[in-house]
C-alpha cells in the first residue's frame, strides 16, 4: 500500500488517456500556424481553462511551468526583482518548502532582507506577529497554504487581507493543498499561487503559477516569448494536457474525496495515539489537510521504521521527499520546538482516494510491532527502565509504557 502521496501520486487512467494522443499523433508545436500546431494550441487553451476554473481564476492568469519549484521561484524572484527599487524586504515562515526557503536564501545573498516568522506548537503562524513584521520596505509576503510535512493549514485568507490593505504582493504555495481542500484565489486574496501536477494524479514535470491580472513579474527564462513572455520555451503539451484534466477531476471530486480521506485520517490518528505508547501527533489536530498525518514515536529512528514498514508492504516516509536523503533533523518539526532526538522518530503518512482499500487496524498493528521491535534495540528507550526492565523511573501510576 502506497502511503506517500505528498511526495507524488499515481497518474490516473483518465489523465493518461487524455495525454496519449499528444505524444504520437498530435505532436505539433503550439506556436506554429498549420493544422497540427493549431490542434496543440487548442489543447493548451483547454488545459488553461480547466486549471483556471479549478481555482476560480481567469485563463489568462495561468502560466504553465515545469512544476511547483519553478512556480515558487518565478513568483518570488519575479516579484523581488520587479519591485526591488520600492523595497527589499520579504516576509515568510520558518517552515516553508525548500523551493521557497532556498530561493529566499539566494535573494538574501543579493542584499534582500527576509523575516522568518516562527510557528506555534501546531505549526501555525501568529497573524499579529505578521503585522508587526511589516515595514515600509516590505514588497512580498510568501507563506505556504498547507505544510508538506505536517499538513497544517495557515490562515491564508486573513493574511491576504492584510497584504491587500498594505499594498504588499502576496504569494502562497498551494502545491499540497490543491485538490484536497478548496483553493479559490479570490477568497484567499492572493496575487500569486503555485500549483503542481504530480500531487493531484497528474504527470510529473508540469505545474502552473497563478498571477493575478495587473501583477507584474520579471521572467526567469527568456526565449521565444511563450506563456505571455513570462515563461519562454516550447510548452510540454502532453504534460499540460494531463495537468488540465487532473485539475478538472480534482475539482469535481473535491467534496467526495475530502469526506473519504478525513474519515480515514481521523481513524488513523485515534488508533495510533491510543494503541502505541509514547506516540504523538505533529501539527494541529483540527486545522490540517484531510489526507496527511505526521506522527513521532519516542526512542526510535524514523528511517528504520520506514524500512520495516516497507518490508510489510507499506510505503510511507519520515518527512518531505525533498530532504529525505539528509540525516539532519527536519527543520519543520524542530521549528515546533521539538527535541531533535524525538524528531528523528517521525512518520509521515499521506493518503489518496484509493487509500480506502487498506485496513487501518492492520496497518496500525504493523506500526506498533515495528516500533516495539526498534525500541527493544534502542538505548534511548532502555535507559529509562530499571535494571529488571519492568519499572519505569517516571511516576509508575501515570506511565503508559509500563
């Protein structure tokens, strides 16, 4: 059972079938004037309309990119370079995706100033602290809609209103939230919004940036002037066609999938926290995506847990796929104020509509067995027991472990 849908999702059959003709039959360049090119141009137009409709935007406000990372880069650098004469201050959070965090780090090397807002123990910023961080030099606020590791959702609509009142451009990375909860650019009060195809059962290597009409950005890629001159390069027609279809399906099935996934999520949280000792939920219990949960288990290594689960047929992760190859504790989880040692014992489970095919009880039992096995070998676990391995040094009456 694949349970890492925040890393990527399976391309749906409906999406794949819509893409197929544009690999071999309808292979024309959409910038050409003859028939086969015009057919590709029509396909791009339809895809743009589908993406726009899914987020309540206008088709000419959608710029196709290679994915969420490029969209984030284009939004942040594009605004920063465009408005640098007005000011060089940007506000963000300390739990952003690397596509945002590293982009801002690059801008800092060019003398831009960045304020990194802290989050509370649930992974949510303080709107009051945001207001206090705004200066006359602030040109951009970039805060993700929902966190890719925790699943917690930020108060984007409220932040957008503040940005609008202050005349500050506002960007949100909606890569994880789109297709799971409502993403309406008008309600959210955003000027720029990043999307990715492969998080919603579309193909990899394609995404989009919503740019509100009247918002100007400096292009990152210069060339033949495709995508209104904002993102030059021959368009990935098959990928864009698939992305458009995936957006259409995600919007149509949003309510159905929300109900299904949130039910599985809640059952999973309840069973893990009540049956596995010293297990904890990372992030908010209430203000979170319907498909994503993040647990931590005391005195184990998350990487070892992933391997044991994989051996039993369950594929999950310890956190963001973008940082899974590093041994450093997750910056997102440590930002919650957690001990780095405990952070290493995390498990991220991200569901998809087809996840209702697995048995939650059996899965939680498998997690419990794996955690127990790892704790038997863990010096961090055993050092808290007496020499006979029975009595805990903590208050025995309150000790769930004993």
